């Protein structure tokens, strides 16, 4: 395990590795023991002041998308975090990063806060915990998400299970609906932007594009909602190569519909556990 001025590199005794950018407190790579890269990171991503890195697992806080008066997706993903703990145990590797308010964040969002992101890996399992603390003198509410970009061979051969019978908001059409089918199949050449509401069941992401089916199981604690996003071929994103929309899907655990409210001194946390099979 090593650290540089901009990244942390974790390595578990069994060979599982991760790379975390201090810009955004953002997990950029996860390679399970005996497996391949599980996260997509754009080759055009650059850690620039005020800009977010495209890919990995950006931390969304204190607002989702434009559902607030501050910067889109909040302030956490564009700030430099501090590494407060790094260790390699007998069976795992772990890092803890921290971000707290300063004069610049207070101009964008007028509340004193602290975030802690814990990343732990061992074998074919990745665990992430996001904790929020109210350090101020007044109550605040917030939204949060771990905006995960999962690498796939071909998004049109990707299927998600676990969303059945849950309400959703289609962000592209501004329409609400209910996911009736057991499987959500991502269609070739079509963008998707969907917030799925309600108590979260375990989610499964299947990638059928490599000949051997790859499955990621996402288990959550504290996150009620989920988001499915892919920008499609007409994305117009300067930091995403033209055809790279085919190579990932964002399936993220989130707290959007019912923002937590913290009194001074209170804390909130949520976790996700991802396992490869």
C-alpha cells in the first residue's frame, strides 16, 4: 500500500487492489483478487480545481443532480479530501478519507459538516461506507449517493435485477412509472436516466458480453434509492470519448427522495457491499 500527493493505492494480502483519488475522495479502480478491473474511468478524466472526475465512484453530497441550489451533484466530488487512515490487515486493506467544510464550501452550501468515506477490500468483495456529521449550530438536510460507474463489455448486453415493483422517475422524459419486469435490460443506442425509489433490495448487475457471465451483487444499508444512468451515443460530454458510453453503466445506491435531517452533532451513515461472482 502506498500514497502519493494525489492518490492512495491499496493492496490486500490476497492481491485485491484499489486506487483512490484524493480529488473528490473518489475510488477510481477496484480489481478483486483473481479478477479484472470492475470500474470504468474515462481516459479523459483530469483532476482540475472545481471539476469532477468522470468515472470510478464519485461521492454525491449534499444534493443529487440539480435538486438543490448548489453545484450539480454537490460539492464533495470536486474538493480535495484528506487521507486519515491507511492500513493492510491480515486479510484486507482499508482506507479512510475525510472532507469538512471550509470558506469555499460554505459559500456554496452554508452548513458546517464533515464527511468520512471508508473503503475496504478483500478477496472479491468491496465495502464502502459514507458518514455525514453536522458540525454546525443548525439543522440541515441533504441527499447523498455513491455514483458508481461499473465497467461492462457492451452496455446493450447488460441486465439489472432487483428493481421489480419499485417506483421510478425517468429523468429524460420527466415521467414516473413502476418497474414491473424482473429484469431491466439496457437497450442498444438508448440513453437511460432513472431514479428508483423505495426500500432497496439487493441489486444484481449482469454483464453477458464476455462469453462468461459476470455478476456484481450490490447490497446496501442506509440507502433507500438507486439510480441507473447511461448517457447514450449522443452524450456530448467533453470528458467522455465518443464510444465509451458503451463500456459502462452507472448503478448507484443513493438517498434522494427522503433527505436525512441532522441536528447539530448528529451523524448519518450508509454502506454498500459489492461482491463479484
